[in-house]
C-alpha cells in the first residue's frame, strides 16, 4: 500500500540550509520513498531556550510503501548521519531534526511514534510549510482542517528564506 507522508525538517547548527538540502537528498534516496513536494525553507525563532540560533524549517511530502515505524527509523538514521545527538537539552540546538508529521490518515500512538506529530496543529514552522505543499482541505487526524489550523496560528516572525 502506498501512503502519503509528511516529514518536518529542521536545523539550527552547522549551516542549516545545507543540512536541510542534504537531508532532502538522503530522504529522496531511501528505498520505497518518492518525493511528491518540498516546501520553501523558513526561518523561525527557537521553540526552546532563546540562547541558540534561529531554525531553518521545511516540510516534505513523500509517497512510501514503508510502514510508519520503518520510515521513522530511516529518518533517525539520516539524523545520526548528519551529526544529530540525542539526549541533549529538550528543544535545544541540533544539526538536524526529522519528524514524521503525518502518515496518511492514520493516528498512531506507541512508545516510539506519535502520528500526527503532537505539535503539528500549533507550530507555525510546521503549519505554514505544510500548507504550502498540501491541499487546504487536508484533515489532520484528531486536529481538524489544515486551512483552519493555519488561520488560527500566528506567524510569530516566520519568514521564507529560500525556495526549494
């Protein structure tokens, strides 16, 4: 079965633009994964401690036949290859953060994976790039219509810094 999944990408260390572009290529090269769309790259203030650089964020849509847990594992391997260190400060700086935001219309709640991603409905750096590449009538399971969520979410300084 082929599923459309949306992946959030973020970085604020070691040339974030290059990190996201490299992560995009790595995701494109995964077996059983095909890119459908890639948003613009956005600059956002850090969610956590303010003594860190701004983030660069994007959202990628893919078609995949990988089960959600396998796709997550593949994304975590890409994070590690980009120098991601887990176990640091919550919402602290990172070379690469890849989040499985949506996996078809599924709702998944396990110890390893929650889909939709818990913050998807409130985070401007997820909603605006997602709205750029997803249909406005997209329903985020358990959260509502994408277009309604975007309208209710202030931009908080979010700016486009590069086109895909």
